[in-house]
């Protein structure tokens, strides 16, 4: 039981990071309130944190699902930021 408690905090970390990226990249009150530079800085911060997460594949799975949904529903706030996330 003690071992599962140690691994538990990271298990949701990639999912939460992908959800946060989705909030920043989708047309939401948060993304409308922030400037383009602030959004870019926060996305770079997410990628910095992601360097220390062992399950990057989980982040990618969630991020791809969110990206697909944003593209299909045309809810992306900035297509340049979408491209930057793919390149970074």
C-alpha cells in the first residue's frame, strides 16, 4: 500500500498538465484573459515540468485527444500556439 501511495501523485500529473494546456489553447475565459506572451510562457512552463515527469506518453495521449477535439470543433484560440506546442 505504501508503494502505491508514492506513485499515485505522478499518475495524474500528465493528465492534469494536458488539461491545463487544453485550457490555455482552447477558447476559454482563461485564454481570453491572458496575453499571447503569457500563454506562451505558461505553455513553456508546462513543458519544463513535463521534463521531470516519467510518463510523457500519458501526457501525449491526453494532449492528442484534446488537440483533436479542438481542431474538429474549431475551438482553438490560436493556431500558431498549437503549432508551437507540436514543435517544442
